[in-house]
C-alpha cells in the first residue's frame, strides 16, 4: 500500500470514528442520566460499560491516546459495579461524568490529538483587518470541518465553519472572512461552483480560497485553480502545512490591501482611504463627543520645483514631505496624499488649539528644512520650500462633505493671503 493511500485511510478512519463517537455519546449520556436517577438500573450501567469499552479499544488508533485511557478507567469502574448488586454511588457517577466530559471535549474540537499543530507563536495570527485573521471553513461534513477548524484555532486564527453548502455563499458575504478553506466535494453546490460565485462578487475578488482535495487528484487541483482558487491542500493534511499555507496567503492579502489604500510614491494613505476613514472617525467623534480636526496642506510653488529641477526632484520633495507630516502627528492620526502636491491629515480626538500648535510647528519646520533632491545633471542638491495649511474643526451635526469643504476653503485662504501660513476655518 502506498503512503498516500495509507494516509487517506487514516483520515477516513478518523472521520468514521468521530461520527460513531457522536452517536454513541448521545446514548451514553442518556444512560448516565438514567443511572443518576436510579442507581440500581443495571441496563443503564451496562450501556455505559459497552460505550467506554468500545472507546477504550479504538481511541488510540486515531491518536486520541488520553481519551482511550480515560475510557479504560471508566470501563474498569463499570465492571466492578456490575459484579456487585448494590446501588451506584455518586463517586462512580462522577467518574463516568468525567469520561463523558472528555468525549464532549473531543467532539467540540477543544481537545487535540497527540500530533496536534504547534501552539501559536506571537507572530502566527496575521492581523489582516484588525485582530486575528478570520478564516471560514466550508465543508458539508461537520467532523471534517471541526478537524480543520481545530487546527486553525490551535494556531491562533479566528476560525469558524459552515456545513451547509447552499448557505455558504451568504455566510461568506455576511462574515467577510479574510480567507476561506473550501471542500471540493459537497452536495447541492460543489466547491468549484461556490468558488466561481464568490469570484463573481465585486467585494470578494481578493479573498484567498484554499481548496481541500483528495491526495493525488490532479484534475481537482487544476480545476480548482481554473475557477479562481489560490491554492489547495490534500487530505490527509499535515497541520503545519495547512497553517503555513494559510499564513502565506494572508500575508499576500495584507500586502495587496496595503497597495490598494496607499499612495505609491509617498506611502501615505490615498484619498479614497482617507475619505472612508473620515466617515468612521466622524461617527466615533459624534458618538463619544470628541474633537476632530482636518488639516489640508499644499506645497507652495511646487510647479517651480518640477520646472526648475525636474520631476524626480519634485517626487523627492513629496516623498520627504510625507515623512515630515507623519512625524509631526500622532500614530493614531491619519495622513494621506490628497492629490498632486496636496496632503490631508486627520487629527483624531484633538482640539482646534492643539491642531493649530501642531500645524504651526510643522510649517516652521518645513520652512527651515533642506530637501535633498536629485538635480538634472545627476549631482545631488538641497533646496528650501514652504507649505500652506488650512484647518477646520468638526461642528455639531456637520456633514462630512461640509467639513471637508471648510478645510479646503481654509487652505485656499492660506494660499491666497501670501502662502507659508496656517489658516483656521471659522
């Protein structure tokens, strides 16, 4: 028998074991409840003995060694009681209760096989959208889904699973996970069709999808990639491999998202992200009644720099300017390249007085700073420039558009009244 075939059999054996364990657990729990009410019920005691006897003989075969030993202890207790004619006492009932609790723990996925995935290291869960990365497992088999879900949780990811293929698409849209692990063979809606539907959704274009396939099934792997899957993992999978693949795709997703919200030259946020973040921060400011200030900054006479020293010099000034602005505000504030030589910064939980101090300090620092830029003849040179800044503090019940227009109007006044100054909107 090949190693791949042996691995497939081991995986299927574990699934069969888990299914039987689930059905047997329900009957054993009912027998325990009966025995708790009537300590002389021999049929209930015999049912518990048979359940633990079977479990003790099979658990080790699927790497649940500790569960097997616990079941063996319960079986021995039941054998001793069956040899007597007395009533089952509370101590024995507690032993059985502990055994059933161990079974429940395995069924719920909180207990791990002896070859479980390594515990999460501090850098393992990738924060793609705030907090631990969210992974959704889609598999019509609850036991198979729990196995994958358990490995991911052990690695520190925020994992959940869906076992209803016909509802999986709506679940993906509603939960918007960072990554989906998708079984290929499912009734009603197979993994390929579900993947195609996900890829047709405009908001799910970048979300990585990893298919779960049978080992050696090249046709499934190829088709999975053709319909929009990013990768595949074969059954039976190694926990370390699954975690590594998930982390790799989440890292790529994080980089793609950064590219989508960052300006390529300055590495500041772009205008689209700034406006979206502004809506979020204004909602928070209104809810908690905190101050929020927008600053608009424009590099004075920037066209002269481009015309006199070339566009590489202008790019160098903008890139360095972004660093100066970012260094002047707090890490919780938002700095964006708003367009051309114009920047915007959002001061969160700040008063207009604080913002004015920050803006004046930034303006003065820029005015005396020497910008190192490449010259047209290839020799480096340094030059001075200045900035004009407009500030606006959020008013009660002010719309986002009105807030932005007041900040932009303040910038216009700063430039119109001589440049190299800070103007505060009324």
